[in-house]
């Protein structure tokens, strides 16, 4: 009873089990130390001891994201740079044109949030950057729009460079995420094909928990949200395939893949019967292995196909309703 109560309470307050190991936690802490030491040193050299305290505050929050959650969407280079810069602009503008500091601070943070939303660079520490421009005192106010370049842009670039270099030493922490994906693809080209051979049986909660432990990364998403995303993706995948009875002789079908596996297949021969086990013959008319032919059961072909297509002049288009006649092969 007590165990159930504590589990419910932990879920209610958002206390989730941390799936990362001790090494990952210590690496995150040491990365934060390196990043903030560099930023603090520069801030003190350029702006003095007192101003540096306020200037570094927002970078402390950025360090948590860059070194504790380097793979999170809020930690990527554009959110860091764009989030801090647009927040600095709103902060300085509000400090100049709104005389009441209380109102100016609130408006600056509100505008920063809206701007980050529209520019797709949401970075929570940006709110502190905007607020610092308003309440930072005479030393910060005297910088005017120079506040954007130094300290904001300078600090953001420095901490980003340190994040890239520091995380590069640990293969599972490569930053930014595009670099990690690029290096993984170069090491294992087969990784691009993952997904076509994976079974479609639904995962259980225990599978997700095991995967998170194996991944050994801190993610800015809860297990419940991850489970819901998977459930919706699986449901969408199931509904995106065609049924065996949808496959018709003479029609063209696409697997809708966005990589080297993309193909358009033309069904050139199939039995009159509509059993899922009936074999059909197809010819690849576009995409990889063009001009090749193959044989599949109707059911396997339907699992491969995402939708029917037809040739409209020189481009393949999705057939919302089957065309009256098939285009020439």
C-alpha cells in the first residue's frame, strides 16, 4: 500500500526514475564546469565582477541543457543562439522604451517567449537573458544593443564550441544531434535501412524502460509521453499500409520512403483470385533498382506499399482516388 502511494505521489509531482548511469551524471557535471568556467572568465574580463554575475546567470541554465541533455531539441545550436539573441533584443528594447522596470521585465520575457516560438528557437534560458537586460543595472543598460554581441553572442558561441568539443569525446553524447547521426551513418551505412526489417508488434512499457536504460541519456520527455508517441506512431503506421485487396493489376504503388529505398513499382502480372498468398510480379519503374523486376505475395506487397500513385506528365502523384486508366509503362 505504501509503495503504491509513493509511486503515485512520485508520478503526480513528476519525479521520474533516472535511467542514466553514474558516469553519465559525472560527465554532465564536468562539462558544465568547463562551459561555465570559460564563460565566467570572459564575462569578468570584459564587463567586471559585478556585471559578470548577472550575465552568466542565463548561461548557467544553458549549461544544464547543453551538458545534461545534449540531445534535447531545446539544446541544439539554433535554439541556443537564436533564443539568447532574440531575447536580448527584446530585453534591451523594453529596457529603453518602458520606464517602469517591473512592467519592462514582464513584457521583455513575454515578447521573448513569443519571438522564440515564431522563430522556432525556444531556449528557456533566453528568458533570463531578456530579464537581465532590464534589471541588470547601469553597467548592463550602458551597453545598449551592444549587449547582443558581448556578452550574449560571445558567451553563446563559447559555450556551444565547448559543448561540441567536450561531448565529441564521448560517442554516445556527440553534439549536435545532426553530427551524431552523420557519424553513425558513416560508421554503419546499414543504419539508414533500419525500420524496414523491424517487426510491427506493439512494444510493452518494459521494452521502453529497457531501451532508455540502454540508451543511457537524459531525455527531456517523460516515459508516458514517449509511450503515447509510440502508440500514435504505431497506429498511424498500421493505417498507412494498403490492404492486400487494394493491390490491383496494372496499377503503380510507392513505398513513400524518404531515403535511398524509395521506389515506384508497377504490378505487371497477378492471378485473378484475391488470396493474400497469391504471388504477383512487379517492375520497378522509378527509384532504387530501376528497371528491375521481382515477385512478392499480395500481402507482402501491400505491407511494402504506402499508397497508389499515377504519372501526371513528368511527376508521380499520389492517387486519392484510383485513376481511370494506368499510365504507360
